[in-house]
C-alpha cells in the first residue's frame, strides 16, 4: 500500500525540517555525515543511509570508514572528536535507555565547543526525525 508523501502533503513541515537540518553550520560536513549515517544505521533507515553515505563521500570521507562506522569503537581510524560525537549521537538516539549520560557528555565537552555540541544535538534530533518520517512513509532510495 502506498503511503502519503510528506513533501507533497505538508510542504511546510518538510521545509521546516530541512531548515533545522541546515542550521547545524558549526559542524564539519564529514563529521555531520558520519553522525547521520550512524544514526540512520541504528534506526534502519535505508533512504537516509543511502543519502548521507553519498554526502559523506562527496565531503571526502573514505569508503573504509563508512563501512566501519557501525563499529567505530573497535577501529583505530576514528579520532577522539569523532568518537565523542558518535557516542553522543548514539546516546541521544537511544535516549529512552541512555538518558544522555553525564560521562558521554563529559567526553563530548572535552572535544567540542558549546556551539558544536548544540549543533550536533540538533543534528541528531533532525536525523532521527527524518529517519522516522522516511521509514513511516516507506521512502526508499532510488536504484543507482
């Protein structure tokens, strides 16, 4: 059964979410794309995985790091800054379980400015919203 299209039926909400996603200007594009890929993996959103992996590659991300982002804790080629951001992204995505723990936040605060932390948190919230909308409406990536 075909599900309704957000962009078509509520363009105002679509544009507002695009604006929220774009408001995270202090974040490095590669870091933002890595975060979006990881959160989309956690949520199982194929549409967003496809889009943000392509964005990451355009921003200069390597295929190996994209292939290993789900196991970022176990691989030596993620920086402390990236590790802190990915840990925070995972904690905020799974907030009903983690409650955004102080230890994860302390690690993040040691690696990022307050502006970057706010932008990262807004970015995590935005990609979680996009994931939920794309999954709920059964949006799938176009075959390349």
